[in-house]
């Protein structure tokens, strides 16, 4: 919880930092606060749409929320719209393997 507080405090000084929102999202995720994590990662992506790390984290968070089809759709969107990155293809492959 300490890290969430620190990121929140930092965001008062840098309210348009996609990195801070993305980092707070992962802190929320580690605490099991998946819904809060999703809100933060979506904010990070809205501030910096091509931010690879935030987009990867969004997929992870959607999986944790049990929103597998949304995660699949998100990864497919990333594969099409972001610079080539094997991370999204591998995540999509892992989802398909888990489904089988």
C-alpha cells in the first residue's frame, strides 16, 4: 500500500505522467486491487497510447479480472497498432494455450 500512496503523491506533482499511472496500476495489481489497476492503466494509455509497458499491463490486468476475451481483443489491437513487439503475440498465444 506504501507504493500506491507514493505514486498517488507523485501524481499530484505530475498529473500527466503515464509512467506513474502505469506503475501505480502494477502496485494495485500486486495488492489484488484489480479494478483500480485497470482504471490507472487505462489512464496511462489515454495519456500515452503507444506506451508498450502500459498496454502489456492492461492485458495482464484484464486476465486477472477474468476478462479473457477483452484481453485477447486488447492484445490483437496492440499487435495491429503498435510497433512490432513479440510480447503481445506471446501473451495471445498463452491465452490460446490456456483455453485449450
